[in-house]
């Protein structure tokens, strides 16, 4: 079976935020980006949301980056991303209070 880029993109777009994050971490996070030949490196892929807000003068505040974290605990597929925390020096976000840090694998508790 062959799927076109458009079919894959449509399928991914139809996933809820939670389903998309779970799919990514289950199937893609172990993928390694090959650097410039450095062999002594530990790397992995992680999803992040990058946001900025308007300030009182109509300009933009600085960008913030939150790692999107999966959770091993069951939740509805349409659970909103509403829990914030911090791990490995990064802000984190998840649909569960107890999530897994995509950097170190430890449990992230809400902030």
C-alpha cells in the first residue's frame, strides 16, 4: 500500500493533539539526526510548542518553548494540553499531571 504525502498529512491532521504527541513519541522520537560525524553524542527528537503573546503596546513578547510530554497514564484522546511543569531546564506541557520528560525520561509533575 502506498500513501501520498497528502494522505499522510491528512491522517496526521485528523489526530487530536494527544494522539499526535503519542504517535510521535511511540514511532519517531528514537530517530537520530546525524550531526557532523560526532560519535560521542546522545540525541533524540522531542516535540515542543513555541508561543509568544502580545504585550500591552501591541508588540510581541519573547518566544517561549514548552516541551510536549507524553504520559503513561490513560486519558481520553481529546484530553486538552493543560498541565505545565519543568524538567531538564525546560518548561513542559502535557494532558496529564504526571507526564514523562522526553529528554531524560523522568516523571514530570505539574508546576
